[in-house]
């Protein structure tokens, strides 16, 4: 990975939705970091909810595998997929937690300027 692409914390296209608009509808370079932090906190919570839902489904499939030995293999595959989704959701929640901390840090830094 090249150096110019390594540090990309606030250069995503979706961050443009936090830009404030000038009166003549041109975008300014001002970013509402509080709004951005709130967005990332919300997304982090959604990630955590996804972890809980995927884990619950995996446990359900594990129970079904024991209860229905004829189709146990099918249930075990579904359990593995659900656990994979839970791990991915945890990664997403951690990613959003990092962005939330960065946005708060930026808000604090810009507030003191």
C-alpha cells in the first residue's frame, strides 16, 4: 500500500454528507465533526446489534443441529456462516469506533483553533 493511501481517515466520499453548505449552495471545506462523530457512533451501535443478532442465530442453528440430526450438516454450515457474519460485524463496529474517536479528536482540535 502506498503512503498516500495509508492515512485516509477523513477522505471517504460518505464524509461529504457532513459538509456544511454556503448560501449559494457551494460546498465549503468545513466539516461538522460533531455530526460525523454522532454518525459513526450510530454505525458502531448498529454493528454491535448485528453481532448480537448473528450470534443469536448461530446459537439457534447449533441447537437445531442437535435437535435435528438428519439435517445436522446443513445447520452446522448455517451456524458457521452466522458466526462469520458476527465476526465481520464486530470488525465493522471496531472500525466505526475508531472513526468515532477520530472525529471527536478532530472536533476538539478544530474547536481550539
